[in-house]
């Protein structure tokens, strides 16, 4: 009985390790996705600021 229990324990341990590795992989993918989103938001902010500057410039010229 002890041997069966040890075998089951080893199998469960391996399964938990595999699941843990999958979670780590998903976590890394989420981190990469968040970084990409932040880059996109920063580009959008910069473009918006440039557009606002252009609009303000046209307004001052009476355009």
C-alpha cells in the first residue's frame, strides 16, 4: 500500500509541476501582451499630443 501511495504521490507531484509550468508560460504571455499594449497606448498618446499641437497651431493662425 505504501508503494502505491508513493507512486500516486509522485504522479501528482509531476502533474502539479506541469500545471505550474503552464501557468508560468501563460503569465509570461500576459506580461508580454501588457508591454505591447502599453507601447501602443504610449504611441497613441504621442500622436494625440502632436495632433492637438497641430490643431492649436491652426487655431492661432485663424485657420
